C-alpha cells in the first residue's frame, strides 16, 4: 500500500528534513507541501537540495489543503498546530513536529508556552522507557503522534535508563548542551546570524526558562514512575557554530552503593537491542560529526566516583533523530511497517 502525505511548514528546516527522509520511503507518496508566506513558490526554491521533489509547489496551509491525505505532518511553529489538528479529525494519521501536543500538564503549558492547551498525543520517542516498557508499544497503531523536542528527547534518552533503574538521583540533574542553530528554525533572528555565532558560543534560555524542561521532566517521570515534581534539572543550552547537531552532557548523583557494573548495566539493558540508540564502549564518547544525517543517538557513559556522579554524553542530529527521523520512525510503527524503513544509522563524514 502507498500512503499519501501532506507536509506543512515545508519551506522550513524541520519540514525540509521530513521531506528529505520521506523522499526515499518506498511506501510514501508526497502529494502536497504547504507553507504560509512562501505559498505559490516552487518547493526547490526553498529546499534546493530536494531535487527529486522539484515538481512540487508550495500551497497555502489550510485545513482544506491538508485534508484528504492518509498522513499529515505538521512542521509549524509552537502554538500553531492546534488550529489545524482540530480540523483534521478524518485524517487517519497526524504527526505534529511542534510542541502543541507534547505536554500532559496544562500548568506546564501555561508556564512555558501560553495560549490554548491541546490534548497530549502519543510521544514520538520509541526507545524511551515508560513504566518498564518502551514507548514504541504506545506508538503501534497510534493515530495521533507528537514528535519530540530535539533537546528534550536527547536528554531524556540520556538519563531514562539510570532513572528507571534507580541508580541515579533524578532530583539533582545538570545538563549542558551544545546545539546547532537549525534547531531554532529558519526565521530570521539577529542572534542566529552567522556574524553573531561564528567564532562564538552563546548560551540562551538560562536559569530554568527553556521550553523543553517540562518535556524532559515529563519523560523522566514516566520512566521512573515518580511525579514530575520529583524531577529537578538545571538545563543550559549553548548555541555553537555548527549548522546541525546536539551534544548533551548530563550528570546526576549516583544512588547508594551501586557498583560501576550495575550503573553501566542500566544503559546496556535499556539500549542493547536498539538500532537507533547505541551505548558506546566504556571510555568512548560521541561527536556530533558522527551522527550528521543519521537517525542515531550515540551515548557515552562515565562514572565519576570522585564527584559521585554519573556523566552521560549524547550526540544526535537535531533535525533527524531529534525531529524528523523520530517522526518517521514513529510513523513506521503506527503503520505497522518496519521501524527502520527510510532511516539510516550511517552519518555523513567528513
């Protein structure tokens, strides 16, 4: 069976990456691409690397344009997806790459986003531990899927095994992330100009203000069975001059007198059989260059006995495993297709 697809926000970075991956998917026909201010223009004018889709023209993003497809991807700014999802009740599968359907707490939405609160959908991180099982079980046959925030899923995948196994203390997490500016979208912003970021590292959303914090707390609470209030995280992202990628360094105290072997076993047990989340051998740590273009999260684990903390370093491509790849991996599960279809573990080097 071939599924017809519409992708909104197709002129942006996330929309473009969804299209790049879908273009090689044998079960998908990309029928419609939409945008707002760029409607009426050829897709390749905004995504010149997508040569196989040169026949497509950007249409207006309206419910009528998006309706009538088997699958709709929404790659819109936060707070804009809800107006369309409410009108797509007859669409068999809708996947939102924005934040509108990620959070279960109205209070967290109000505190970090504001505006209308929409019902939470199945969270699109298949490998995430949730109450002793993996999130992929919820995604199988799902009709509505919320793709993750790239920083949030990176930190959650980093720490969920230790939290679920009870070997690290989720009440004292510190995460510092080096992130590429493509995660902030394609809109013109002064702080993202090349002249501002080249040769510089720039912290932002410092002091507990980043919008992905409640998403991380929600995910780690689901992994541990604790309340989100029990998850305390100091989260500091830093923009660095690379177009795409996240390198997340997260630490948390070691609980009790667990051994080094027991700590490492938590991550080995969680990800030993996973294709797209891989724990590196002891003493090895990932680089963002290793995951560019790939749907992989590579994880390095260190045990710092002097500080009595576990340190987890995780690298992802924010546009692939962080967003579009996670969305398509979740789509495959929902459709009953092989989970890895159209997704690669191989990056691009140099």
